[in-house]
C-alpha cells in the first residue's frame, strides 16, 4: 500500500504556493484593469440639455478677466474662468484617467491630479499622463442684459 497522505510540511508548502499565486494573479489583474482601460469621463453629468446659471453679481471672483471660481453642479466640481469681457470657460475638475478631482494651480496655470500625477493646461488639454483625454469642457453663454453666465451641461 502506498501512503497518499500529505505531510504537514507538504500541506503548508502547497497552501503557501497557492496563496502566493492567487495574490500575484489578483494584483496583475487589478493593475491591468486600472490602467489599461480608460473611461471617457467616469463621473460626468448627463448631457441632457440642462443648464446652470451663475449670477455674476453674487460671485465677485468672476468680475474681472482672469478670475475663476469652482462650483459643484450635479455633484460634479466645475471651474469657471472669465477669459474675456464677455467670454467664459467651464471645465470639469474630474480627471479623465480614473475620476479623481484635479486641483487648479494658479501659479503654474495648470490642473494637477493628486491621484496619479496627470496634468492639464488651462484649456483642460492633457500635458502629462497617465490621462490621455482632455478634461470635459462645457459650452457657456454670457447674458449681458442680466449679467449672468449660463453653463450648458
């Protein structure tokens, strides 16, 4: 008769090898899924014809060209810049890599993602990855008669 039982040492070695292989496979799978497939804009608000109105009299940060202010619209952080006397730019502050909130760094005139280091210029264009898609831009309209800016979502 042959002895088909595993020794304690063989059992521990076999279990350890299985655990190491499982952890290694899980780690590789997470890496490939996290960085290999980029969503277009994971948490952007729907483009359903909705709009958001900003009364400039209530936001002195936007009174002069070069001024900017952040707003939260439908749970999405959006930054609005005054680019001219009657022109404005609105950009999502959600990184297109994995959905982290970017920060505007006024001294360098760029957005920086704290999660993976992506950088975007003042127009939301990628200047350093891992992001490959620009920040989402929203159309704006200035109403001089009411001194309001409308952001079209």
